[in-house]
C-alpha cells in the first residue's frame, strides 16, 4: 500500500476530502455544483464512519436543506484554495502521517494473519504428506522383507495410530503397489 506524499494529496484523497468537507461553506458549495441546486445549509450529524479499512475508502453523512437557485462558478477556485490551505496546515500533516501509519498497521496485521494462516496450512499439508510417506514406507518395506499382510496392517495401526478402516485403505493402496509378481495378493 504505497503512501502518497502529503504535498501530492488532492481532493480525491480521503484525508483531504474529509478535511475540506468539514468546512460548511465549501461543503455546501461543492454539493450545490454536484447536485445543480442551491442549498440553504448543511448540518453535520456525525463524523465519518468507514467500515472498510482501505485508506482509499470514502464516506460522509450530511443532511442537506435545499432552496431554489443555482451555484456560482467561483466555487471551483474556492475549493482549490481550500485544498491548498489544508495542505499547508502542519497539524494536518502530522494527522495524515498518524492516519496513514494506522492504516498501514491494519494492512500489515491483515497481511501477517494471512501469512500465518498460509504457513499453518503448509505445515498441515506437510505433516499429512509426511505421514502418508511414512505409512507407504512401512508397508512397502514390510512387504519386501516378507512380513505377513495382517502383521503389517497391525503395525500401521499401532505405529501411526490409525483407525482400522484407514489402515485398511493404506494397505490396499500400498501393499498392491509393492507386490512382486511371484507374491500372493492381499486377502479380501
């Protein structure tokens, strides 16, 4: 998540957008231009509540009171001026750095959680594959050394703590694969 330099922020960036929209006259004029109506006044009910942790997310809640008329064209200049004033405010620079650091921390925590989940999943897969490889080696080696089928089955259950049905499935899978043409098939 790359951070924009404070000097490069525009009205399209959430931080500046929110700060500029806190100015009632500018907020009212911007909405007049967007809605093509004249707004009597704006009441701010509460601050921004963002449910999305992405720093690009935008939301604002306003109650708008409308009256007849059209917005003037000088508003655009005042909006640009408001953005410049906000960007020159040293308190906002510090607030932006804190805001970004908080957003970055949220991102990194989510990233770390994903890495941890991936690591745990990889470990579980590795253990399962290792277990299967150990069972295969036991069965094939027992077969090659001439151990009886039943004895090998019992060892698989005992050594790997397998349920009878699971051991039976492994025996069918690997006893058959390691069978030499001269050896008898596994009992049914």
